[in-house]
């Protein structure tokens, strides 16, 4: 089945230690998104790639970076995680003009 | 910025009861999406609505796209324990972004 896959599902890191979360998709969608979600709140968009074009949200901290080496993969890099960065990180994909976004299962990040 | 007002914030209902939640906006939307999120998982798309007045069903779920294009509702009939979770409405903003409602937390008492 076509899907969005996130690895790892759970990630523990230390304060200030860089961490990378990964997302892959078999849907062949051209748009990929990264969201941050905290305790029962709505997902908050960090940035998205439309094809190779990177679109950063104005309030996304510089501490968060992303890479999309090809259509199928997208990475979220947190350069120096703080305690406030502990959250669920969700990857989603969509196909251009069609607005349904399909989410992966998420990565739960814990910062010690 | 644009906001979606989702209500109720939470519900605690008896198994077998019907559930209704809704989403309103001050702006017109061309698409309404309803997602369900289980604890520790990502949101799953339940129903997508594309046309004003559209009524769409998915099993025990029924959703409608309001005539004014500023609202949508989701009904769940004969709720069961696995309906527990958070339900989000969402609509597309400019570009490819979604704006989400704050979510409705559904708890079912068996």
C-alpha cells in the first residue's frame, strides 16, 4: 500500500545534541511537509517542499532545517534541540493542487 | 491569520450514541477535510469535501460542506470505543498550506 513512513517512531536526544528525523513516501507526491505537534494541539507547519522549492514558515526557528534529496525522502534536522523542542513531529505529503494531505505516523522526540 | 473554530472542544458520550461536531470560519473554503488522530499516531484523513452542499459518508461517518462554504460538520453514528481520539477539521489556505481547527477530543464511555 502507498504510504508515508517516518523513522524512527521514537527518538531520544540530549539537550543540544543534533538529531535528524526522516520521512519517506511511496505516494509519489510532489509536496512534502513537516509539522510539529504538542500535547493534543493542532499540528503546526514548520516548512514544506513543493517539488525542490523550500518554503519556510516565518515563525519556524533557525534551529530547524530540512533537506529533500529526492522526491521520496525528506529530512528534518534539529541542530541544537532544546527542552521546548520535545514534541511529535509529523511528515505529510500531497499532490500539488489536490489539498488532501496524508500524514505519516509521526516521530515522538524526547529531549533530556 | 485565518482560523477555524471547531466545537465542541471535547465530548464524553455513551457507546451507541450519535456524535456531531462542527467547524466554522470567517473565510470561504473550497475544500474541507476531516482527520482523526489516535494517541501516538499521525492524523488519518476520514473525509474530504469539495463542493458546497456536498454530503459524504464513510461508514458510520457523515460530513457535509456548508452551503455558505464557511462551515462543515461531521457526524458519527452509533459510536463505539474505537472512535476515541481527536478529530480535526482542516481547510486549505493559499498555496498548499492547511489551517486546522483546534480539535474535538472524543471519549466514549462503554
